[in-house]
C-alpha cells in the first residue's frame, strides 16, 4: 500500500494561497492534507505517503513534512513535477518511485477534498474483487444539477462495475459523482502508458509539436476507456464528503471535520474551562492562543497559533489564522481572518455563508464564481495577511488583499 497525490495550485483560494500553498491551509486547526495523512497512516501495511505537485518546495512545506513524519511514524516525501502534468501524467512520471517496494495497490487522493476517507472499506471492497479490475473510485451521491460539476459515474447496480464515466458532463448522466479518492493496482500504469506513448507519437508527427501539452488527465483520458473495458469499480460512501475549492468551502469543511473530532480527536475540541471563554458548539483553539474569558466563540470556529482575542469578542463560523488580533468587543461572523491581521474595537467583520442547501440531503457546496450579474457574489469575508481594520467599522461580504490598512467601512468589495 502506498501513496497519495497532492497538488499545489489554488487560484480560487486567493488571497489566502498567496501566503501558504492551499494544501497547507488550516482546516479545523490542522493543514488540509494532514487529514489525508492521518487517514493513510491508519491503514495497516501503508508503507509510504508521497505528495506530488508542481509547487517549488519551501521551508514551510519541509517543516510540515518533517513534523508529520515524526508524528505519524511513516515515510512522507514530496515529489515535484517539472510542469503540471495533469492528474494522470504526474503519477505516471513518478511511477518507478510509486512502485518501488512492489506495492500490490496504492491510494490516490486529490488534496482539495475533505472526507472521512473510508480507505479501509475501499481496501476490503478491492480485496473482494481482486484480479478483476485496476481501480476503485470512491463515489457519493449529488443532486442532479450539481452532479454536472463533477466526474459522473454510471454503475451496474448489482456489481458496482463502472459502465460509463464522464467528466463534468453538460447534461445529466448520473447522480453518482467521483470523490477524487481512488485505489489503483499497478496495472493502471500500463493504461496511462498507452496514452503517453500515443501522445509522444502525435508529438513527433506534428510539426507544431512544442504546442502539444504533456498533460494526461485520468478523468478524460483514462477512466472513460477503462469503464468501457470493465476495469473500474465504484465504492459508494454515505459519509461526509466535500470539495475545498474556495475559501468559503474551507469554513464548511472545517465544520465537517470539527464535528468528526468528537469521534476521532476529542482532545482537539475546546470545552468550557474555569476562567476561559464561553464555547458554543465545536471550536478548535490552538494552545498558544490568548483569549479573554468574556469572549464568546462558536459554533465552527478555529483559532490558530498565537492569536489574541479581547474582551467581549463574538466569533462564529470563522477561521482565525496565526498571529491575528481581535480587539475588545469586535464581532467576526462567516469570515477568515488572515495571518497577523488586526481587527479594531467594536468593529464588525461579516460574510455570507455559502453552505449547501440544508433541505437537500445530496446538496454539495457550490463552487461559487466571484461575480454574478455584474456584481460580487455575496460570500464569506476574507482578510488577507497583515490587514488592519480600524475600530467601529463594518466590513461585509468583502475580500481584502494582504497588507491593507483600511480607514472606513466597506461592503461587497474586493479591496486591492
Ligand atoms: N500533481 C498534480 N495535481 C494536479 C494537476 N492538475 C490537477 N491536479 C490536482 O488534481 C485534483 C483534481 O483537480 P482538477 O483538475 O482541478 O479537477 P476538479 O475540478 O477538482 O475535479 C476533480 O475532482 C472532483 C472531486 O473533487 C471529481 O468529481 C472530478 O471527476 C475530478 O477528478 C486537484 O487536487 C488538483 O489540485 C497536475 O498537473 N499535477
């Protein structure tokens, strides 16, 4: 057993991805990919975890890898692609490293998903069908309209064999969607290799070969064919799953993970302490945060390292990143407060939640576009790093880029 793949890009995650690669952004108090790593480390016989991306490794990534390796007692490496090779091209490029040690199967996961990661269930499902396929896709049910934003899977309901796979179809195909979490056997590489060889031949034959990209996409170039050859199965999960595309979806994912901590990490959930703040619902507080006892926090709040929270502060459905200061009596709702930002006394920072429709059991979070009908779509408020909000102003549904000193109230604006 081996591996998972990760990618560092995150354009829809700006301005937060200016400071930190999206997979290291804290969700429920720990870096987004730590949730993947924790799930992998629990799988018996997991030999190694590999992160693959095209991001230039930096000190922060190296520090994270070293500390995760120590904490989870498993080898964790980062492999950098020389260019974005696509969801299939990256793993094909590093196939020798992935197959070293002769694993019989490996997991592959998109970094930008949050899930219970039912890896052991997938493994059991795989073992019951061993020899008859080269991949298992984790699937979940979406509503008809939203299914079009995902890879859609048509299955044989008796056998769970994938009959048909279409990436982001333009008309309804199926309400079972691809979660971006897979279990593959090494055989997958011969299928990717066929596409790679064909692409190479086309490049050599084509005079404008430089323009042909080296990208291989699992979803479009591989899965559709494998489905026709009856080489894929779908394992459907009933548990929570969500994409984390935008900053708004990070708040929603935080809520899902904080709720799961009741079972997996109760020690990460804050409880009311003598002389401590009032806690409502699920809240994560980093042990180094300094919080006045009259503050009221929650539900769904994550407070990072070294954060200072003054008297009478109200904080709900928000993520406060390390080093931020919230002065007395300010109110922060549905917002992300960037690293080292400061919010003045009695200020109000507020966004609009972008949660899935609570009345639809299959609704997923919409990957909202920034603008709709010529205006900024109401969304969570995001303060980039080192932003200063003066006392007694209101910032509503706005995105503030890093290092801004605001001097008045703003509403529905991107402050550049
Ligand atoms: N290493 C690497 N990773 C990549 C590359 N391109 C994309 N990725 C990573 O691969 C994952 C899929 O990314 P997208 O190509 O942006 O697709 P998507 O819109 O997220 O849709 C995918 O995920 C959905 C579930 O969240 C699926 O439903 C869908 O079928 C598809 O797999 C993300 O984690 C992304 O960062 C690349 O060139 N190299």
